[in-house]
């Protein structure tokens, strides 16, 4: 087991990883930017080291600075969390070359699955259902038009190296193709440094269902149920729940086994998530694989009783998975609401500033993953998520009721938040009935 782990991240996920390391008796090193000098993760780690100025590219994306911090402090492993360098094959490769364990998959798997077009081809070869579209990245607008004509409109143009809803555009007619491809390519270049895009058929009003997997270094792969991530705004997840309201035991087994095949097809190790689109007839299609821990991992932990972050660390240290597929049971229902410092009334404008007063809900089945505190100043340079509110209950109706009062007790003064917006979702008749899909927020809330 590692004696010291460096966390190459910030905010609530850095705090989450530090706590997991503590339970395993591992010392921790936090890295921080100048803007995060007073952040919680920098204060509670055993050691903290500044790696650069506020801008992410000069700090949390500064590979050389992070590797140097690791060497200076004697950390044997790096946990990348999510975002930043978590899915960067080059960074994972740098860690290998420097004799540092990257707590995640091998660089080869990250590279293979990071290219969405290549990942799709790999899944198709492994017998995992995929959405029809281009065979890899499109080379020209004329090629894209030919593919769209073949699969039928509407289609999506998507960044090959994409993620987080970036570099995606809907195309309804041939006239829109050139303009939307150009926009998608530019956005892909800006966010991922790669302008390549591919085309796929748009599945209308699908459910977004993802399957959590965990794999060790000995070929053992286990799926840990699904998460319904259909509540989205501009391809960004807002609220997640497990089990999915549309799930059956038969469909869960089928999707889970597909996810395991997907992981084995690329020699995958550590935690990963296979994301599927599910149509109204419960046909499912591979969308992408995220080669990291997910923001919404706590709801899977709630219903399975398995600490995914601790398992990540155990697997990376060379241990076998401490459970098999037959040990996985889903107990009760869990919901996660992402609490953001933003103003929904002003097109979700970010709201950095100082938290003047803070009261978080508590009680049986309530979990808060956060890195904010009263008096903390939210910097304007990073993601607006300040907390994750997770509830767990014996059934979905009770979980919804619990989330209502938990949100009602959640008070943040000094900055705007989306707490009331989340309450409106939870109270909505269609959500209570489980009758929602990817376009729900856009249609019902006129976003």
C-alpha cells in the first residue's frame, strides 16, 4: 500500500480523496493554485504545495509542476480526481516514466477511449450496441453530408476528444452542416486541443444511463449498477439518481454485461463509467466511456455500500478487487443534486464571492460532499459547483421527500445558488413519476 498520495485536483473531490486516504492510513499531499491558498483541501492535507497562479493551465493543468511536487514531497502515487488531468493519457504516461503510480487506467486505455470515434469502433468490435454514424472522424463537410443522408436527420456532430458536453452540435438539415461543423471544430480545438469531429444519428428524447465498473490488474471486472443522468442542461448533468426509474433487472444485467465487455475490450483497469443512451423502447447504445471517477459516484456508493475511491486506491496499489459480481446488491434509492454558485434567473451566470453564512442539512441518509465553509471566497476561475447533496432512502418516494427537505434546509448567503432550481425539479410531477429524459429541462423549464 502507498505511504503517501498526491491529489492533483481541488475542491470537493480533493477533500473526498483525502478522507479516503486517511481511512487507509495514507499520508496526503494537496496541490493548490494561488487562488486556492485558503481552500479546504489545502488546509486538511498532511502537506500542501503551491503549483502556480490562478489560471488552470498554469497550475492544475501544469504537468511538470505536479510531477515536481510529487518528487519533492516523496509521494508514490497521484490521484487525479475528475476533470483537469484525469483523462490525459500524456500525463498518465509521464507518471509511469517517473515511477509514480497513476490512480486510474493505463495511458493506452485512456488514449483509446479518449478518442470518442475510436472508442465507438472498439465497442462495436466487442459487440456493444453503438449509435450509427461515421466510422471515425469525418474528413470533410461533404463526407459528413453523405453520412447524415445515410443515417437520417437529425444528427449530432461531436468532438472526437470531447467530454463534458463540449464540442457538440445538433444538425437538423443539410444547410446547417458546414456552419455547425465549423463551430464544433473550433470549440473542440479550444477545449481539447483537437479539432477532429465525428457524426452520429441523434436518438430523440433518450434517457442517459451510465454503468459504473471497477476493474483490477488481474482481469476482474465488476459492474455496480446504473445511474440515471438524464436531468441535463446543455449536456451538463444537474441531478442524478440510482436506480433509474426505467430500469428492470433484466435490462440492468444486459447493460452491465455490455459494460464489462466494453472494459475488457480495452484492457481497462480501475474505476470507469460506460455511458449509454436508452430510447423509448429500452434499446441502449454506447455513447462514451469516462476513464475516471465520476462526479455522481456517491449515489452508487450509497446503494451498494462500496467506497469507490478507496477501491480505486486499493486496485492501483496492486490488490485484487475485494468483491465479485455476486456480492453487488443495490439497496434502496439515492439522489444527488449538484449545488452550484450560479444564478438560474440570469442564464445560470456564475456567482463567485464570499460565503457570508452557511447551513448544510444533516440527518440519517444525508451526505454533503463539499469544500466550502463560512467565510470562504469562491474564486471566479473554476467550475461553479460548490457542493453535492446526496440522499439515500429505502425507496424512491422517500428519497424524493428527503431531498425536498434537505434542499429546503440548505442555506448559502453571500452568493447566488441553484438550490431553488433544484427544488423545482424535485417537486415537478414528471420527475416524481420518473417520466423525464435528456430534453426535460429544456422543454419544461424553457431553458
